[in-house]
């Protein structure tokens, strides 16, 4: 049974990276940073889940029209 532990660890890391990437993209966050954090420390996913989406930065076209 102990021969499966490295495989289970690898599979769980892949799942956590995929989930962190999905959550980060949905909330306009840094995908690479969240993926690495999710792989190293899976409870970071709970924080990412609780965060609200980041507002998109206004483009130059919108900024020129308002001024």
C-alpha cells in the first residue's frame, strides 16, 4: 500500500493546481501564483474561493472618453 502514496500525492497536487487555476481565472487573479500556492498549500484554495473578483482596469479608450 505504501507504494501508492507518491502517486496519490502527485494526483492530489495536480487536482489542487487545476482547481486553483480555475478559481483564479474566474476571479481575474494571478493564475500562476495561485496555482503554485494551491500546489504547495491547498488551504490557500479556501482563501481564493472567498475572494471577490478583481475589477478590470479601465482601458485607454474609456479613460480618454471620460476626461
